[in-house]
C-alpha cells in the first residue's frame, strides 16, 4: 500500500490505497472496475474526495473518475450542457458564467465533481440541481450496459430526494445493502 490518497481527499489526510487508477473514459472506468472486482479487490470510485474521510488505508483499488468534457448546444430558450462526470462542479459554473450562460451561478463554490451532483441534489440560494438537470447517463458496472435516466426517472428512483433507497459515493449509486451497481458518466 504505497499509493497516497492525500491528494484525492479534501481533508488532506495521509492514507494509502493498494492501487489508484485514473479513468478518463467510460471504457477505462468500466475496465478498471471489472478488473478490480474480478481480482476480489474492494473498489471505490472517487470524484474529488469532498465527501470522503479516510480513517484507515484502503486495501483495494480507488478509481478516479476523470471523465471530462463540456458540450454546449443552444435552443431559442435554453443552453444545454452535456457534462462529463469528472468535471469539477465549481469550474463548470465558472465556465457557464464566462460564456454568458446564466442559471447555475447560485450553485458556485459547491465542492466536488459533476457526477456526484445528482445524488447530492446540490442546491443553494433557492436553486437545486433537479430544476436544471434533464438527464444522467449511467453505466451498469457489472454488464457495461449504458442507460440514460431522465430527471423524472431520477425522481422516481429517489435519486433527487435523499432517501434511504439510494446513497451516493462519488458519482455511483447503491441500493440499500447492495454493492455499487451503476456509475454516472455524463449529465445535462
């Protein structure tokens, strides 16, 4: 265990992991997950570590979700951003402001990656993500199956509602008592 987790958690606590993998594509993330699971390793997908406190070393594989990209399309009444789950949330808000796209400014300075924002239903000053998020693209980690969950799907699955049914860990969601099943890779 000689891979430091200190740069990957906002508390800056010096802990280590057996392996740290940086995943910049959906396929890299899926492959890293499936390889670690096949080897019987505990596996954690980590965004920016803003909601993680490492009290001990992690005897497994940590996968850093660094799926990046911001694609912008415009309609007469809105801008639509297709955002990689590894994008820093505050930098995304800054991007929208620098390009004169209002709507997310109340969500500035919220730590973490875009991929964890749907589960946290980030919000501030009267604006919540559920009001501006149209969908989330997901990958089922065991099978590699991709799916798009609409905002209505997310509400039905209680993703936007802080229920006990779903718990987020850095852009992944779990069913109560189960292991990670799905990872968010993009959102709009």
